[in-house]
C-alpha cells in the first residue's frame, strides 16, 4: 500500500540522519501532548496518517483527520478503518466552532498562500489546544542544501510558500492565538497555542 506523495516519501527515507530527526520530532511531540488533556483530536493536514500512527496510545477514541488531497484521504481511511477522515481545506473546515479539544496541524502552514486564514480556522474549531509545526528557517533550508536537495532553490522545498524563523513565527502567531510554548526539534518548530 503506497502513495505518490513527497510527504509519504519523507517517511520512507533510508537516510539514517533524516529518520533520526523525524523520530526525535515525534518524541518531542508526544512529550508535549502528555502535558495536555483532550477527549477529541483533529489532525488537520493528516496526509497519509503517519502522525496518527506514531501517536498511537496517546490519542482518544474520537480522532478525525482532514487533508486536501483525495488520495491521502483514501489512503488514511484504508489505514485506519472507522476513523473520521474527509477531504477538506484547512482554511474552510466543515466543523462547528470548538468541535475538538485538540487540533494538530503539522507541516502544513508553510505550503499555504494564506496561512493566517488557516490558523484562524484551526483556532476556531479548537476548544482548547492547538499544536502546529513548521520548518525552522533558515536551518531547514540549510539542511536541504547539505543533503544536496533543492540546490537551485537555495534549499527551499518547491512546495514551501512560507518560511519562519523563531521570531517570525512568534510574530505570526501573536495576533491570532495565545502562544503557550514554542519548542524546537531541529529542523522544525512546534508551537502549543490556545484560541483567543
């Protein structure tokens, strides 16, 4: 069971350094989630369901996933039968306000031309907590260059439309959500937020 997706390919890499960085990212995420209380979770931008798989044992009975790609929705639905998975744009979610205790949105905002609209919508459907992650620039690009990736774009992934340093991410989040904590798991940033 495979899918043609750069995101899927990232999790299939044989590069031991990249695998270690991804594993460490999920250790950091699990540690953060262990401090929160939630009975419902939305994985906004669920892709192929990798986050759901890696957070097994940390998730409640009610878990929903959305992704803009129909093939990802179909793949995740097959991978997790019975889970509520639907094709939706994170900028226009078909959920009531405060529908989920926890909303997770990992490695999505950098792909959007209007990440502020997405953040507002994610905050709207979150009853309490919102956890987002984005690449930590310029380190993410430098890492790509070191690996010989996207050289003609100076390390910038062709699907990344946005990039944030730590300070830029704080400034982006500040008017839209309450920033509870901002941690790093090189080369990513993980922000724990609450709706205003």
